[in-house]
């Protein structure tokens, strides 16, 4: 019996190791008026897709109405996964290979496998309620310091391949948060991410399964990961679709490694311009295919290379009206 | 060139007959409202129409408030006789105005002739918020107000949306609130057009709110309704709006109208942050200023049909028809 138990354990460990070879990314999505059930369903779907791989971090995106429902989403996810790995933020909508949702829905991106994942968090930045028009200096200082405090927690930033930044600082003030981060990590580290939904009562960043405001989270990925990051701006229906297709195609072509995931931090303004919500996702799928794990969310500001002509496209900035498309490969 | 000059003389003669005070520019321009806050870097659109019966080529240069950055700085225009087109400019840098007024000027060069078009733009946007409909308008400070003045009386229109509601907070300055006073407003999907045939179907949701007994809301039209009934003086009592919450409160010289409508019953609007919709509003004040028309500050042109606004029993209409019910507005995120 002991011999059988040892054999089973060894086989299981071997299977886990083989399955986790290289980075692992998986996504899931669910919609349900009952927020807890939505979170739990999405988490269970994700667990099934991971096939025994233990995720190191989850990025949860949801678009429920109020605080209580958002808390229930996280409880639903936490009924399947440990709270300490649950991060993310509120958004206007989200998409995966399964489709696009913008009401009473949740999506989850799991990050795991042979990949280093370092999480940093800052709250009480002191930016909440400040106006760019009347309190600019105070606001800028608060966000820059917040970004700096966040980045200083990342011990491995020099080895980072990609930084995912999610913050409660919408465009155009998201640039100041990024400024603070870049004073620590420098301007060559690829940074992507988005600002959480800025609707009154809906601006939440998630950290270790809890709702927070006036806060930001940074997820640093290290290891043998190749990253291709492209930003494209659009303000009309046709341009949203064409830039999504072209941006995704450019990101795919720019990577030599085998693509392991496609991430899109997209703009809520772009979503509002779509005559048909599915059109942008379909344009992306035309470029990346329907097999690769695909995670997208509609944000109130984006981090990545700006497409506005007069900026250096190799440096990440904080801006709006963009899709920040990343292809991660191994 | 002679043909164009002749066309301009015709326009000038017609202008003098109609009493129009504007320079006889062969191109009519209307700059659209911002439908999100300018600081977010939206696209600024304008409609240009060739008023002549000859082709017109023009160059436009737009001047926005000081410190704004707009691209492109100039645009060339080429229009066939009677043709309309929509031009776009990207607002790359702008600041929001607390007063919600953005003066701008267009320099128009047609051949050797120079014209000027001046317009005060507004941000016609509806932020996300869920107010309590309780007659207390202090929650409306985070809305984006649009003001109009009619015969020295001010009307301020504010709106909010959330996933369940479309909300209006309207302040009407008037000497008294009478049984004949009312708000009348319409919502429609973005870029809708008002039909010109009585046999056509409505593209709008249309409501009337009276101040009687604390406020009552009536719904006269939904998309798909036949427009044959628009001219009828229908009894409002037969058309109570479902799921509407209204409070009308009189404070000094101001009548405060506050209401919330079921947005899920207006699915045609497809409300989401960033999406445009059409809106306009009339204030019926027959014993005071007469009809106040939000379209009057939006540089709308006279409605092309009698089908823009529904008649109802008790309504008193001026001789001059109100403007179209379709002004571009937008749903947006909360402003802070």
C-alpha cells in the first residue's frame, strides 16, 4: 500500500511538472445576476482548464453594479482559489475567446507554470477626490509617490519581462501613476495594464481577494518569457475594429517564440464606439486565432506604448482610447 | 467662379428676405457637441453643407479655447451642390470648463472669400450615477449642466445614468408653476433621424412631465410606434409612464424637476459609457416665456417635419415650430 501511494504521488508530481513546463496562462468567463455564482462558476471553469496546474496569480475583472455584488464575485472566486492570489479590478466589460460580456459578468486570467510572479500593492495613495483642474500639483504628487511606493516593493524588477499595472487612476491622470513606477523600474521594462472603471461607486482594485480604492497593484512577470507589446488608438467604430485587427497582428508577428497568451487592456471609450460589441473581439481573433488563451478588459485608461505619433513607441505611457495588445510567448 | 458668385448673390438675397443676419457663406457649418468631457481627448465633429447649386471647395481652420491642441489644424473641403459631410478633428489636449461652455471659431476660406463661423459648444454628456429622487438636488453637482436662457429666464438641464435608470434634474426659473407647465423630452439611439413621413415609425422614446401633484410622468412614444398619432391632442392621463419616479418641487423662483426612468425599458439606447444617444427637451411655460427649446442653443436647423414633437391635450404651441428632437448626447463614466 505504501509503495502504491508513493508511486501515485510520484506520477502525479511528474504529471504536474510536465503540464507546468513553461509559463501557463488560462482564462475563463461567466455571467450571472447572482454575483457569487458568477465568480464561482468562472473559477470552477478555470480550475478545470488548468488541469492541476496551481496558479500563482489570478487577474479578476468584473462589471457588476455595486460594492456588495463586487465583493460577492471575489467570494465566489475565493470559494475555489486561495484569496491571497486573487487580484484585478473593476471594468466596463471583458472578453475572452468565449465572447464579450458587459453586464453582471466576471472574467479571470490565471498565471502560473514556470514563471516568476511578484506582486506589489499600494493603497491610501491620497489621490481620491482630487481634481486635475483645481488640485493638479497635489494629485500629481500623490500618484507619482503611489507609483514609486508600488514599484519599490518589486525586488526583481531588473529581471522583469512584463509588468502588469492596474490602478485607480483614470486617463489622463494614469500617466502620473506610471511616472512614479518608472522612476524605480526605468522606462525600458514593458508595462501594460489599465485603470479600473471610474463610475461612481465602482472604482475598485482587487488585492488578495479584497476590494480597495485609491490604490494600485503591480504584477511583475519574470522568467523565460518573450513579450511583444503594441498600442493602437481609435475613436470611431471602424477604427476600433481595424486597429484591433492590425495591432493584434503586429504583436503576433513581432514575437519569435510560440505564443502562449494574448492580453488586451482596452479602452471603455472604444467599447462605446462599437456598433456591435463582438466586432472588436472578432477582429482580434482574425489575427491571433481562436486557440490561444485570450484575456481582454475595457478600462478607464491604459498603460502601454502610445500610438499618438509624437511619442516613443518603445516606452510605455499612460493614455486613453487605446488597445494595449500583448502577446506572451515561450 | 462667376457661377459661385451668382450662387452667393442668391443666398444673400434670400438671407435679406428671411432676415438672416449671418454672412452669406456658401457652406453651412454646425459643430457637434462634445459627448464626453474634452479632457478625455474625444473627436470633435462638424457637419458641413453646401448651400449652393454649384460645387464648393473650402479650407477650414478651427480655433478652440486657448491651450487646446487639435489635429489637423486645417482641413480641406470639397462638396457637390447640396451635399453634406461630417468632418472630424482629434482633440489631443483640452481642459474641462466648469461652466460647460467652449467657445470656438472656424475660419472658412472659399476661393478668395473669407468667412467666420462662431459657436459655443457644450459637453452634452450624461455621467454615471444613481441619485435618490427625493427633491434634493444637491446630488446633482456631479452632473454636467447644460443651460439655456429664454427671455431672461434660465433653464438648467442635468442628466445621470446607471445600469437601471436614466435620470433628469431640470431647474426651470419661472414666475409660477401652473397646471399648463411641463417638460417634454425625447431620447433615441445615437445618429437616429426623425422621419419625415406620417406613415413612418417612431425612432424615439418621448415623455412629458407635469408638475401637478408632486410630478407625474407620461410616455407618448416608443420606437416602432406609428407617427400618425403625433399630431393628435392625446390625453396624457391615458399614457402614464411605467416605472417612473418623479419629484417636482418649487423653491423660490425655481421649479425643480427630478425624475428617474427605467433604462432597461429603453434597450434601443444600448446605454454604455462612451455610447452616443440623441436627446432634446422642451419646457412648456405658456404663461411665462412660452416654449423653451434646448435645441435653440445647439445651432440646430429648423425641423424638417412636423413629426419632431408629439402634441398632447393642454399643450400650447407657438407659431414657430420647435427644432428637431435629436441633439447628440453621450453616456459617460462619472466625471471624477
